[in-house]
C-alpha cells in the first residue's frame, strides 16, 4: 500500500505526549500500525512516554536531537535510527537550532 505523505498536510499536535511546543505530523493509522512523517521545531519535545502493547522505530531524515530511552541519553542525527522496544520509556528533544525531520513506525503487538 502506497502512503502519499508528500501530498498530505501537516497536522499540529501541541504538547505531544506532554512535551513542550508541538509536533507537526502527517499520520496514517489502520488500527494495527501507525506511520508518521513528522517535524520537531527547535526547542520542542515529545514528552516522555512508555510503549505498552507496541514499540516505536524512529528514522531521522534531517537534524540532530536527543533521545532519552530508559534513562539513557543518546544524540541522534540524520541517518540514525532509534528503536524503543515494548515496555520501554523514551522522549525525543530538539535542543538544536534547526528542525528535526523523521519518520516513525509504531506497530501494535497484540492486535488480532
């Protein structure tokens, strides 16, 4: 199935997962998997949250950010992939002066 995020408009998600600022995203969800193209502006964060019943894969297309996963801080940049397994807690922060563009895939693990 082709998902045409190129021709879809960004939707604003203020204080996404309790974070600062807003996440701008183009989302697809079919009840089994969420796929999004997103941007996080300078100074914005995705709030710390736990993955219960799913996991998350984030591939950074542009920019540099900070991920804290289960208390461990990592710098993530264009070309890097971050994986947050089921049961883990993470956050993404843009502490840089430029936008972070990324694609995230969040598959549900226990959907019949």
